[in-house]
């Protein structure tokens, strides 16, 4: 143990920060110094920076064959209540898609029921009889869950759960939950070593307005940062390069949709125009693609039951004229009666790199019949990932997830060391 103590702290930090989180936990009993060092905010920030760098290399095609990509998948699954009935439960699944030509699927951990993260006496709201939780909006490293006015943060890497204070009412009188449409847009945390801060952004549709609230950990409270006239769509939201994006239809401009943006650090609002296409908000998606913003839109061929997914990429961020349609992928052929009965046809979950750059990227899609499949954008090969879901219920996925050791304990934010 004496040799360890002679190692310079910066060198030790550099070595430990390159380990996977599970290996960091295993290293803590080695000595008191390692245990204390791996709990400092400086180490947490350095570890996150190394993990982010690996993810960025993956996005830019640097990663080689055989390297894994990790994902957090939120999905609804059937659970058997008895011999006659089936219940459904919403679970989080941490998976690794291994980058081989056969695309081996490895489930790293067991499913985590979302209901287990809430108190046992909570009644879960349902927007349909199949959905067991109203909102689940996972983003990088941390996952934010909401059920009515109850909002929680969950760190899958550390297994910590934190309950946030209840958000304030929308007006002088408290509206019933049935009168509100609410969604957690995203959770963002400051990665600079001198700060210990995270924020949760929340939107609430009520009447003809949409109110945007933010929870700031340094204040330990919610506050309203804007009130917009129009309607926001919760499933079309993305935290991209530190900016929250969400799909919004303005009531004062004929309902023309835009992407409203919120800089997570400064809370400055802006907007980005969408491609000039016929938009189907229930099946459209916002996803990161090779470090750029992508908008995915279904395309129906007239007189045909073939359903395509058009992938538009903003090649220069913030420049609306740079939207370019790079792919149009046939995702299925469906009976037109099914199209009317199933609510939605498919929902794009993620874009990721399968093998080397020549073999193309993969588009992961949840289909109307409850399957999760992957399309190769170059070879057009389809792979069933063998992850079943409840039809009609939405799923969310965090591609190339970066784990964080950020502690959710209160004392982390009260101290400055």
C-alpha cells in the first residue's frame, strides 16, 4: 500500500477516471485514499469527461469493430397477473449493443421497474389503459421520472433515487391533474469541476398556453422561466449539446411548428425552423446523428401501404437552410386498416454505428406491433433486437449513454470542495 501513496494525485486521478464505474466501486476498498479521491467532484467531472470523449469518438466513427455501445431503454412490458389477465409495467433496461457484423445483443443488467423508484402508495396516472406511467424522459447519465406532481431523479450507475420538491401550481388555484398535460423535458448537469449543479426542465400544457419551469439544485426550488402561447409536444424533445429542444406549435402563427430551444446553462430561449415537410408529430423524432441534430419524419407513399422514415440532418447547426434529407428508409408495409387502429406506425428511438463506417449506421425503431428492430442505413438489413414492448405505448432510448458518478445526495450540493 505504501507504493500507492507515493503516486502523484493527478496521475492517480487520470488512471481511476478511465475505469468503468463498476470497476471504480471495486477499487474503493483498496485504500482510504482511493476511496476518498473517487468521491470528490473533481474525480466525478474527470470521469464524465473521459466517458464523454469515448462517446464522441463513437459518434464520429473513430470506434472500431467489436467496441460496445451502451443504451438506456425505457419500455412498457407485459407482466402476468394470473392465468387470465396481463398487466403491464414500465421498466428501464440497460443494454449493450456489441459492434459485430452479427450485432450481438447483451443485456448487462436486469430490468428496473419504474414503479419501484416511487413510493408504494403512489397511484400511477394513465393516459390510456395500457400505459402504466405518464412521463419518463431519460437523458444522458441521469434519468428524470415524473408521475403527476411527483418528480424524481435516478442514477442507474449509482442506484441513487432523489425526490425533487413538488412543482408550483400553474395559477392561483391548483388545476386537477386531468386538466394538465405535463412532461419533463430533460435533466442537465454542470460538468465543470468548480460547480455542483444540475437542472430539470419541465413543461406544462394547460388551455392554450405552455408554461416552462426549471428546478435548479443550487436553489432547491422550481421557478417559471417562460409562458408560451401554443402547444408543446413532450415526445419530441431532446437535450443536444447542452440545449433543450422541443417541438412547439404556435397559436399566433397559424399553428406553424418550430423547435423551441433553451440553453440549459443560461436559460436563454430561441427557436429553430424545421424542414418544410408534412409533419406527423406523433411519429416524428429528434435524435443526435454523428454529432448533428436530426429530425426523423414518416413518409407515406400515396396509394401504397409502404411506410418510409425520412432522416433530415441539420448539417450546420442553427442554419435552417442546411436541413438535408440524407436517408429515406422503408420501415414496413402495413395493412391500411391497421394504420387506423394502432394509433401510430413506428417510433424512431436511436441512431448508432453498427460496425465500421463503410457498413453504415443503424436506425433503431419501435414498431406498431411492439417489436424493437434495427435498420442498417446502407445495407438496409433488418435485425430484430428481441426486446418486446407493449403495443400502443411509447418507448424512449438514450443512445451511447454516458454514465456519471454524480451523487444525488444533498450534501454534494451544499459543499464547495
